C-alpha cells in the first residue's frame, strides 16, 4: 500500500514552499512588519500542514483536501499561466492528494485482520 510516500512527499513539499517565505528578510521591514509578512507568506504552509495532520489519520478526507488545495493554488497563484510554475506549485499537492485517496480507498477495502481467538 501507499502509506509512506504521500506523507514524505507532503513533508518535502511543505518544506519547499516554506522556503519562499524567507524572502521577507531581505525587504528591509522593521521587526514587527517582518514577522507579520513571514506569517502571511507561511499561510499556504500552515494549510498544507493542517491537511497533512488530517490525512495522517483520515486518508480519504485529507486526500480530498490536498486535491482542493492543489486546485486552489492553481487559481490563487495563477499557476495555469506557466507550465513550469504549475508543475512546481500546483501539481505536487494534487499528486499527494491522489496518493492519499488511493491509500484511503485501499484501507477501506482491506479485510479486517483482527480475528477473535476462541477456545472451545
């Protein structure tokens, strides 16, 4: 089953998009404005972390949220304009979401291996 790969991909993607927030330190703002700007830049990362926490327990629900975030990123960040940007920003959450959905479907169809042992 695909249990580990979507989790690893999600963590790597969250780390990747979090790197984009580091550009606020070059803007020359004061301390407070820099922290506010950093928080604003990390909102997509926070959304992805929340989706990952949910997907860790409920793969189908978390996978659907990852797919929704991938679609939201496509339109909010306008990644549909450039293929390379779409491949870097919008495609990874879509792939992670599909992997979580596949994992969740496999888990719901898997037989329950918890058997009771009775002594007659």
